[in-house]
């Protein structure tokens, strides 16, 4: 197996836990219209496909294809979430140290997320201000969402690294499919928003320390 030289990280559910703030923002939009609200665990099954899809999934049956309703709820979501994006959101324990170790080891780091670009950049700069990222890529107008492999190609160009030196780390089947579509390796973390059963067939790691040992085997035991 070739040495890992560039790591593409998913954001939500992989580097940081954003679920409560996302759920609160959607519930705010729903509550304004008298629609039923959802629990954190219900939102766990909805996230990962961009905010428009998140809002649509949260709407009641019969409303999900009503474009004006979706657009209005999406606008309310964006307004609330932008003002409350980091109330509960935090990095998973051990992640900041892992990123520092990878950065210090000279491994190129990138973020490949379906979260909207402004939110992706905001959270990365807030929680990992000292980490050098070759690319911070979220959901941008005119660019397809994962599992389209275009985001993999962008990272490879930005990092100037070969395909066989890259690996995708994420918490969802979408991330694993993105890696497969882009012809790179993948690792699934099980501390995020999908169960190990939902990630069956993927190579899995259960802890941040286990992930560290997989990405930095030369440093194991130090």
C-alpha cells in the first residue's frame, strides 16, 4: 500500500459534531410555520446531503416538493444557523491533536464537505485556525454534491498529490462512495452520524486514536 500523503476529511460527523445546531436551525424554520419538530436522533438520519436536502427531509409529507415552502424554510434556516452556527458545535475529542500531528508530519489536509461553503470555512477557521489545509471545499453553486467525485479531483489538483497517495475519511456511505467514485482509498469513522451497520462493507475505525494510528503508522508508540 502506498504511503498516505493527502487526507480528505468530511466535516460534519467526522471532524466536528454539528448535529444539535443543525437541528435547532431547522426546527426554528419549522416552528415558525407550525410544522412538527424533530429530535436530534431524527436529524441524525437526515444530515449529510446538503442543507437543502436536510430542510426538505424535515418538512411534513406533502410539503417537500412545494418549492416556495422549501425556499422560505431554507432562508429561515440559513439566517438562524449563521447566527447560531457554533452554540453547541465542537470538534470531536482528539481531533485537533490529530490534525496537528498530521500537519506536522507533512501530510496534506483537505476538507471535502456537503455543508455550504461559508459554514464550512467558518467552522474550520474557528476550530482549527493553526492547521494548514490545501483545500477547504463545501457545497458551492455550480459544483455537484458528494458522492460526485469532482471534489476529489479538486483536492488532488490543489495538493498536487497522486491519486494513490490519497485517502477519504468520513462518517457516511456517501463519503465512502465519493472515495470509490474518485478512485481513492477510504476509512469510515463510527463516532459520527451513521451506525457501523450502515457503514458495513467499509473499512472502519472506532476511535480517533485508531484513526491516528492508521494515518500515521510511523508515529505509533511514540
